[in-house]
C-alpha cells in the first residue's frame, strides 16, 4: 500500500448505500484548541491569503471516528461521529509545518493523535464509465492543496448546504440530512468537475474511508460511481449500455487480473471549475499495483504525483 495513504475503514463487499450509513454530530467531536491557543492558525491563514488572495474560508464537517456494526445487525451498518471545523483551520493544522508535532502532542494529551487537527471530511469518487475506464483530473495550480497533481473527482460535503451561514450549530444539522449531503456531494462534485449530467450517474456506494498522510491524516470517504452512458466522451449522451456491477470493496489493492479492454486515445476536456483539464485513463492501467501514483487518490491519497498509476483503485 502507498505509504502516504492509510485505510481507516473498509466497508463490506459491494459498498454501502446511503440508507446503511448514520451520522451523529456533537461538539465533543470537534478538534481540541491548540496548546497555547489558536493564534498560530490565524497567522497561517493570513499568510496564505497574502500569497493566494482567492482562497476563502467555509465550515466543514470534521470526522472524529467511524464505526462499523457487526455483520447481520439490524439498522445502518456504519456510524459516523462528526464535529464541525473550517477550511481555515485545515490549512492551519493539517497543512501547518507543526502538523507532525501536533499529532504527537495530541497522542500525549488526549490519546488521539488527530485531536488538535481540523480533519475536514472529504469525498472522492472512483468514477467508472460503462466501457471500463476511470476518470482522473489534473488539479489547478491555484488551489491551496496539491496544486497541479492528478486527482479523482472529489471535494467536501458542505454544512452550508443544510444550514446557511458561516457558523452552523451542531444542533441544526440532523444526522439524516448530513448523510444525504455526504452522498449527494460526491455526485455534485462529479457534475461540477467532469461536466456530467446528474441523471447519467448511478447512486454512490461508499467503499471505505482513508487517511491522507501527506495532509497529516485528513480523512476522505471514497465512493464508487458508475456513469450510465455507453461512451467515455462527454459529447455522447446516455445510452442503454449494460451497467457493470459495482466492484467489491474487498478487492481494493488486490492483484487480480483485469479484463481485457481496448487501448483508448486520451481525450481532454475543460471542466467547469478551477481544476482545469481532466483525462480518461484506461481501467486496465489503473488496476496495476505500483509505487504510488495517480490512482492513489481513488482511496484517499489526494497528493499523488502524475508519474504512473498506483495501488489505489485495484479492481
């Protein structure tokens, strides 16, 4: 496995639909104030704004922990414990030069190395086309996180989608609606970044949660989404092509032999947001297990370099 990615949780084979996930929000799941106060976060944010004035702050959901219930138990199979944080706090903790020390101190002070980190919960999509390809994007050079690197469609679920304003309260964010936003947000990110109509996308299946060690263990919920159209080029509309079965989450990182697929000619399109160009990459290429690479983000490693494909997709 890529050392920059650690697997926090793997869902049962086939992934979990929305109705099998539950969320609980509480101030107890927020990050702890930094030792000595949060002035360092403010200083980092102000420095970032001077260099990148287009950045803006926004509230985010913070993943504290996630628990799978025993197989065969009634009700939802996954419980997410969520707090609230912000993009500013993310840059001032997870991306701070002191992030490693904060993790050590969190383990010492609270028995939790993530205790002082913002850890905003991200989402990412292994977006598969009906003819056996995965979609990857190259990130804009103007984003604060991982500029210019290869990525999969993704982003964040947004508290503001449920409760307008810059300071939402935990009590105003019902768990059921938060789960719906989590699953809806990954589809919206695909629509915005890849320019695909919502009606051409399957229901997301949650494959697992991974930590990106490059950003000090920031967590991302990783989904499988199938495009229902029969062609990988965006100008083609939906078709009645057969929709492949979603891969089992138990095959992530495996060395199974993939099916034979035709070698495509890469095609590039402009997406609607600031991530710039995206490319289609053959699924057969993404299956290979290697030393890091672009595919790592498909299960959490947003910082993958564009120098080949890695372990991350694996089906």
